[in-house]
């Protein structure tokens, strides 16, 4: 099908129309544009492909850092009914399937007293929220797509001996300490997924968890 406007523009539109068709077609295009041998395979490719789909950018593949240990830990935590902590409400809203499976999703921005704590300490609400829940991380999943301060706080807590989460998805976006925080996460011993550099965001961080949910609950 073509679409013309004022006789100056003619585009060929993809016939995919339903959500299922559009997703399948999107994945097919991604696999065509990232041919084998790919940097990831099996279930790790399912996570990577979901990230590419979410950002609409095949260029992120080289900066994605995914591994099987983190994948298995995340799936096991979901199946055990863990809690998923997110740095933003946006990331939490992107995970409706988890609630249907009995997995609690807790956005740090929804914690009581957050504004006052952040103001008193002269820090961000994200960091203040991470401080509030740090002792509740053991065996759970942490999803950070927006706030480098939250990721840096989490890494500091873990270095002090706080029991670690089962999985950290650290993909904060931005120009101030986002790349640095993710580099520190990738150098750490704790199971994690990350996207090196400045790119990231709540949507792609949540996409990792949705990909794990697809694997955990086919």
C-alpha cells in the first residue's frame, strides 16, 4: 500500500496491522538487520531483541551487556515471587504482567517521606528512595532506567556488605554520571544487565524484565 500527500510524497507501508503482526514484523526486521552470527543467542537474544525493539535502534547491540548467569537469576527470582523495585513510576507501569503473576512492583518514587528525606540530605529522590529500600534488596530485582544516582547508591550499599539483589537491570539514561554508573556496574561482581554509554531509559530497562517474563511464563 502507498500513501501520497499533495502528490509529493509516496511511501510504501508495511501491511502489518494488529499488535501481534506488528511485533512479529518488527522482530523479523531486527533479525534481518542483525544477521548471524549475533553477539547473543537463545534467551539472551530474546532479551537483546526486546531492547532493540523498544528503542528502535539496532546500534545498541554492541553496548548491551547481558549474560546467562544474570538471566537465570532473574528468571528464578520472578518464579519465586520476588519484588521488583523500579526507580521510576514509568518503569513500574511498563510491567503490568508481573502483577498478574503475583510479583510485586514497587517504584521508589512512591515511597512515603521521599521528598523530605531527599531535601534534608541534599540529594535526589531516587537516591533517597534507594537508601530507604537497600536492606530489602536480597533476592529481589532492581530496575534502574532513569537515575544514575540510584544506581550509584545501590553499588555503594553493596560494597558495604548489603545483601545483593538477584538481578540488577542498570540502564539509566543521560549525560551526568549515567555512563560512569553503568561502567561501575559492569565491573562489579553482581548479576546484572546494562547498556553502556549514555543511552538507556525506563522503557528499555523494563523491556529486559518483560523479556524475562516471556521466558518465565511462556
